């Protein structure tokens, strides 16, 4: 094996990756490698007790070619979490009822959970552990629906889009897999955990530390950013039209033949939620931002008493739609990609602090603080990690996002409108 990459993403229900092989002994033939094999991966950072330990399934072999006068061949094996295969072969034709979190737990435990720790038994392996770990955030609202052959993942994601938290206000629930477990949670909870427990942050990363090569302290090297790119900076032209600033849900009661409009104005609701910088986060827009609820309209049919359940999810959508839409779109306002030394003790859904350098000329009367760019410095949520491991190193590219600026810093500099 020459190289392996493993990807995790909060917008993906499972992890996936690929391995590059340089094969001079025709092992692909000897192993009868055709794309249905189990792949057990265990990766450990030497300075950490935590590891990435995961069971995958190989599903494809691609890019096979001969090199070195046909003495060697290369090929790529593509793999995905073994739970993905369980998902594919288990279409669901049944009724589900209860809170969203209870429904999701039942679907996962019955149709997705597998044992994934291999133990050798004679010439074969058995998987004997307690199965995939799954952490679920409790929801408040009841749901009853009939799955028309949807996969378990689709059912869970549908529930996520209809979930209201029992604690907190944001309806930005997601279902995803980290390198440690599966998660069904709203992002506001992740922000709260970071703000209430500073030990939950994976640390402070700095860009361009001087004389790093001469520094023998491995702890400092781990937190050095080798490269950084701003993948997306807020685009307000898009925000005017995609429903971020304002949106409308038109609810049609098909029994009573009435229509109710529910308008959602982000500039009025922003402070109701916990953000990456806590409760005192300043948004990336001004209070007098131009907006119109007619720029994004969605229709929602309401059938009171459907499935003999009061306040079923179709009747609760006016409380969910604008809330969920804008809280998820906030993750698309400022997005960075950082390249850092690899670690097996972190995962998507965690947060870090980034010190972004101020590049103003020396002596300029700017709004910087301690040589930091205050708009980009702060707490970020890790939304994706690409682990790249070869014989020499383990590196990561991480996608990180934030949904506002530190208000205390801006107030100190006299810039209160962001």
C-alpha cells in the first residue's frame, strides 16, 4: 500500500476513502481482490492514546495499470463504511411513530448497527464487538410517517429535517459519521459544548509560525497550519435569493381550505441561537440589510389529525422550516480549508480556535488586535476532514466554518456593526 485517504464529513452519513497500491507480486490475483472484501483499519498517532479504528467494505477497484515494463502494477481500492452496505440492502416498508430521536435510534439499531471488531478464528475472522456507536440528541416533537421503501439513511435524514430540539432552539439537526461514532444532533448543541467546556476544543491553530523547522517541540508542530485557503467568503447576492436573509413558508390546510404565511427574518432571529462564538456573536451582515420574504417561498401541505396524531410534523413545519434553513445556510458564509499535521484524536463536529494573522503594514492605524485579523480569528466548527496517510506522514486537510465574529473584540475596537 502506497497511500490511503479517509474522508469524514458532517454532511455525509458515512466515511469513505481509497487506497493506492503499488503491486509487484500480483497480490490482487493472489488475494482474489474483486471489490467485496472487508477492510479493517486501525491508525494511531504516536503522541496520542486515541486511534481511528473502523470496519470498511471495499466496493470498487479502479485505475489499474502496468508500469516498469509490466513488472509492477498500480490500482486503487475504493471503500466505504460497512454500515453503508447495510443501508443499501435494507429498504424500509413500515410505519414509524414517536419522537424523531426515538425513531432514529430504532432504525439505526435494527437495520444499520453491526459488529465491527475482528477476532481471528482458525483461518477466518469473526466480528464480535458491541457494534457501531451511535449518539443521539433528544428531540421534542412527535412524528408519524410511512416509509415507502426508503433506505434507513433516507428515513433518518428525513427525520433530521423535521426535528425540534428538546433543549435549545436551533433545528439544524444532521446525521453523520465521525471516525469515532455516528451522530444525530443539532449543531447548536456542539457550539454549546465548546462554549461551556473549553477542554472540548481540539486546540489553538496558528498560521505560519516562525522558525518552525528549528523547533523540536512536537506539540507546537502539531498546531501549525502548513497552508490555508479561504474557500468561500460570504456572498450576499446569493443570500438575497437563497432564503438566508428572509424566507416564507405558505402552509395550505387541505381540510379547512386555508392558507397561513409564516415569514422568517434572519436579522430579527439571529440572536435567538447559540453560534460558534457563543451567545454574543456578531453576524456577517448589518442590521439594515435589504431583504424580502418573497425571495424564497416554500409550500407546505397541512392535514390536521393525519395518522391520528396531534401536531404531527406537517403542522409543526412553520416552526421548523425558516429556523433550520437559515441556521444551516450560516455554515456556508465563511469556509476555510487548512492543511495541518494528522491527528487521530479529533473528528468532525469538534471545534478549534484559529489565529489568523493580520497582514496590515506595520504602523497602520487598523482594527487589528495583537497581530490578529479579528474577522477571521476565532472559533471554527470542523465540517470535513480528509486524512492522507503514506509511508512517511499523516496529513489532514480540514474544512472549517464559522457563522459570526467575536463581539467583544469588535466592541473593543469600536466597530459594532460588523
